[in-house]
C-alpha cells in the first residue's frame, strides 16, 4: 500500500493564490459598486431631466388650454352680442314693416276726411252716406292706432317744431308770435317713435313794417347814445 506524499511547497503557495483571488474579487466588487453608483447617478439625472421636460410640457399645455378657454369665452360673448343685435334688428323690422302701407292708408284717410268736410252742403238724403264715411274714418283710425300709428297733436298758436312739422307757407301776422303755427294744412302722423308724415303747417312771421320800425328804433337809440 502506497502512502500519498504531500508537497509542502504546494501548500505554502495556496494561501498566496487565495489572497490573489480574494483581492481580485474585492477589486471586482469595488469596480462593480462604482459602476452601479455611476449608473444610478446617470439614471437619476435622466429621471430629473425627464421630470423637468414633463413639467415644461404640462405648463405649456396648461397655458394653451387657458388661451383656448379665453378665446372660447370671448367668441361666445361675441356670438351672444350678435344674437342680441339680430333680434333687435328683427324687432325693428317688424315694428316698422307697415311703414309704406301706413302711408297709403293715410292717403285714403285724407280722401275720406276731405269728403266729409263738404258734407254740410249736401242734402239730408245723404246722411246715411255721411254716416258711413264717418264710420270708415273711425275704423281706419282704429286700425292705424292698433299698429302704433297715431296722429301728431298740433294746434294753432303752438311753436313751430321742425322735428314733426313742415312749413308749407309763411304769413306775416302781428297778432301771433313769430315762428308759431297759424294753420294746419295736413295732419301729421307718427309710427311708434318715428315721424311717418310731418304735419304741414302755415307759420307766422313778423311783418316787415314792424321789423323796419324796430330797426329804426335801435338806430335812433344808438344815435342818442352817441350824442350823449
């Protein structure tokens, strides 16, 4: 039987080789740790960069959304104003749609009133006809009033108002104040707030003789003042 013989030199070398392996392992572990830390730092930097980019993008989207909401609110307000303006125009159109028709009806009413003014000279047998004319005038006036068409109140002695009156003649009168109504030649009418037909009137003016007397009086007064 052979007994194995151990080489002491090999046993002595083992610790040295184990030390090398341990050192290499520890060096590898340290290098791996350094790489891991570097990778972690790089990953953290990438995450911070991505987070900042997301914040910028969210802020941009929020600003854009706020702008879109503001534009929508402004356009909505403009549209509401547009609707109100269109409704107002429609009301105005409906309100004054009968303008031309009213003028034609007024002309017919004038004919009936003119015919009625001669009724005093007609024989009694025509009373029924006269009553029919009066009734027609009343009905036409009622229909016109129902549509906002009313006569303009003007009487003799009132100051002349160019907004609702039209002067068709001027007469010198010393018993009337200048620029006052002497006579009404044609009745005026309003349609709601507008003048449908102005009242045609004769207007009083100051006589020329009175004007000359006033001027002479002023000249004389001026001469007296100069003499004094």
